[in-house]
């Protein structure tokens, strides 16, 4: 597949200069985007413009992120978010955020204008360059129906019992307790995203042994598709690093 190139002006407008990661950090991931908002804009403008399809429900949306919901789609909560696309962290920010002390404990510099300390995502984003890179990594961002994104939250993926009903009617996402079973069409991209994040940020995200086995199985059962290759080539040109679990297959 032909590589896709972008002019330097794109990077000037979409990225911000910050101090580099220290030499002892093991990071093979994003070192271009530190703003989640700018990362989302880059995805919208340069990566998905010719394939506006949500990850989980395979629903098309327009350039203004409006969705025409498929017949039979239903949600009992977050109805106001059902007609709009949101950007989903396939590996949830909380799943890698808890590896950062700023998320868990806060920082002396994480104090609001009333003098109250805070921690969590806001503190990690303020104080830690690696966290900013991770939450803005384009490979981990996919469009999703807002209601599905809200219900998925930070729940882990799993294969649920066969009698588990769909949680959104005609969209075959299944949620039970703190587990989510995605539709088959999205399992390959999900697996290769999880494997990429563990590879790219080994000090900040690790899968459990059961998670790793599931992602290996999905990666094998649902091979890389042509649209994944195009997406990964575009992201490599924008972000500057490789997702080997996709591109190594595409370049064969």
C-alpha cells in the first residue's frame, strides 16, 4: 500500500513543543501529540475523513460527527449522547493512568485556585509528559457512538456467556457488570491496540495474563483489514512511530 505524507505545516498547527522524555524512559509510542483535543482533530481531519465509521457498531457519521442511528438501536441511559460521535480510548485512560503517581496520589503542584489538592486524570495530565503522550496517542483513539462510549467507560473486554443480551439493541455490544464483549468486527482492531499500548509504553501499561491471552486470540482470529493498514500508515506519518501489530502485516 502506498504511504501517505503530510506537509510540515500540519505538525506546526497540531502539536506543541514540550520537554523531551528523559533518556531512561522506555517509550516507543507517541512523542508528537500532547493535547488530547489536538489529537482528536488530527484524527478527524487526516485519518478518518474517508472512512467515518464507528468502531463498535459500524455506524456511519458525517463531518459534523452526527450519527443516523441504525434501526433497532436502543439505549436506556445516555440517550442524549446516542446521536453524536465521541472519541474512545480503546485502552481506557484510567487503565494506564493508575500507573502514574500523579493519578494515584497527586502532586505538590496539583492544587486548585482555592488551595485544595487534586489527583487523578487532571493531575496526571498537568504534571506528567508521558501521560499526556499516552492519552493523545492516535493509535488508541477510535470513534464511537457517545452512548456506547459512556457505558463502556473503563470496563475490560471479555467474552461473555452466550445468553447475555445485547446492551444496545441491534448493536451487538454486550455489557455485564464490569465486562464488555465487543462485536466481532471490532475485536481485531481492539486486540492490536491493546498489544500496541503494552509494547509502546511497557513501564506504564501492562495487561494481565488473561487479557494478553484474549488479545492474542482475537488478533489471530480477526486478521488485519485493509482499512486498518490505511489508518496505521496515516497515523505513522502524523505521529512518527509504528504500530508493528498492524504495519508489519500490511508491509508483507
